[in-house]
C-alpha cells in the first residue's frame, strides 16, 4: 500500500471543482487544500467535496511538506508564475490547458520540471477520452489509411474571457487531438479572427494548418454561435471518421467511403485518363467505454508520480500545443498570413495577454451567458 498522494487545487472557479471531485474520489489520492482568492468559491467547494483545508494563501500550500502535487486551474495569464512557484517548491505539477502563453515560458517550465525530476501534466483532457483514444488506435492500425485532413467545428454561445481570445480557449482541444492522432506538428499556420464585442478579445477564429505533403487541417472556433457544436471530421485515404462529442451513443462513426482512382488508356485521345469511382460501404460505430476522461487523467498523473515516468499529456505535449498556438496568434495579428511553427521555437514571442493580476476576477467580466 502506498501512502495517499496529497494534492492541492489552486483555482475553484468553473473547472477547478471538476478536478477536486476527481482528485477526492480517486483511490490513493486526497485533496489536501483547495485554494482560491475568492472566499465564496472556497465555501462552495468545502461544502460539496472532501477537502482537508481551504485557503486563499498559496504560500501556505507550498510550505506544507505533506503536499506532493499541485493542480493549477486559474486563468491563463496566472499559469506561468504559479507553475514556477509550485515547481520551485518541489511539488509535482498539473496545469490546465493551455500550459502558458508563450513558447519561451513553456520551454522554461518543461526544463525546470525536468531538472527537478518532477512530473508535469498539462490537462489536455481530450487525450484521455475513450473517443480520441479509439480514433488514434484506428489510424495507428493502418485500417483507415493515411490521414488526409482534419475538419473541425467547436462553437457555442460561450464565455467571453477577459484575458485570452477564443483561440487560446478552444484551440488547445483540437490541436492536442490532431497532434495525438498524427504524432506530428504542422509546418505552418494561418489564423483569422474577429472581435464582435467592443473591448473583448477575438470571439471567432478560423485556423488552417499545413503539414508535410497534402495533409491539411481546418478548425472553426466561436463563442458566438446559437448552438453548441463539437464535431470533427477526419479523412483517411481508406476510411473516414466523424467524431461528434455531443452524441451520447455514437460519438465516433467510421465511414467506409471514399474515392478510388484508376488510370486507364483512353482509346479516343490515346492518353492516360484518371477514372474516379466512388466507394460507399458500411458505416459503423465502435464501442467506447464510458469512463470520465478527467478521472483517467487523474489516474495517469498519480501513476506517473509513483512510477517516475512521463504522463500521456506531458510537458512536451503542452509545449507543442503552445508552439502551434503562438504561431496561430502571430498569424491572427497579421490578418491570416501563413506563419511557420518551428521558427517560434525558443523565441520570445510576446504574450498578447495582460500581466497577471493576483486579484483578477474573471467572473466579473463575462457579458454573455454560458451555453446550456
Ligand atoms: N481541460 C478542460 O477541458 C478545461 C475546461 C475549462 C477550463 N479549463 C482551463 O482551466 C483554467 C481555469 O478556467 P476556468 O474557466 O475554471 O476559470 P474561472 O475564471 O472560472 O476560475 C478561475 C478561478 O481561479 C481563481 N484565481 C485566479 N487567480 C488566482 C490565484 N492567483 N490564486 C488562487 N486562485 C486564483 C479565481 O478566483 C477563480 O475562482 C483555464 O486554464 C482554462 O483554460 C480547462
């Protein structure tokens, strides 16, 4: 029997309580602290979950030698300084997506975790969903053929963030899924975004990615859509997939559809012609287990600490997502110009974000309601 892993959760707003629920119910883990600057939020989590202590003082959490790991679920501009403080205090670290706002900061945090032999998990929750795991498995098996394209829509009537735009809020999901399925990064990115609300960041963005060869991806993100859509289409050269995260029963559908090209000699013109024949075979939906992705992420985090190995959604995964986001942000600021992903490696690309403010109340600056 291991001693329980004691985890502190910093940030008890929208997402933090989901972490507290999963950390407090996972075997072998306990929530040592819930920490937030907002006393009301601390009261709420203390009432709902098994939490040993609540505090507004991060220093109290970091000074406690019985705390093994800290999870950060605060807004993006605060990630960098909180994450660094956690690692310097010798605690394992869970950071919500996206890891940080610049490539340089992501590289520094990944290096710090490595130097101190601490685990760093970036919560790209979708990597742990049974649907994404199945899609990766299908493409890895070769039965889908080569990936030709990703096409995804992730829109809803969402929260307008004060500190980051729709790209940094929603794109980490699709980028991490694409990276996980493909095992590689795009060569270049073009992003086009619009602000429809004065004083607020971009609420709509179209992002295109080009990879080596003919592989392309296109993602559409919006906080200003009348309905919620979470739909990804992945074209394989042999079969195609539709992943609809809002479907209850058949989230993933595999289509045995596509085109076959045959080259034939044309009698009339004495030239080679391409004949396209359409293939329209079965549609099937693989069985997916119903385990909550976040509980699998929590188990992986705990196992990575106990076993001294990298978690699936590692610092490297988080860094790679930030690389593509930074290139996309750069493109967005240049009205969609294609921007290379690799040249941003190690750059000091400036955050488009305001300086972190310890008293920031993101909940005070949300003009629109949450989509149901
Ligand atoms: N993995 C996912 O699917 C997922 C989903 C939603 C949000 N997130 C991520 O979770 C993070 C938080 O998002 P949210 O929507 O919960 O934000 P939120 O604004 O609802 O909550 C943030 C909380 O952090 C607190 N806070 C801010 N600075 C603090 C500090 N210095 N010390 C202690 N508490 C502090 C605020 O008081 C607030 O209660 C973001 O990085 C977001 O991208 C991830």
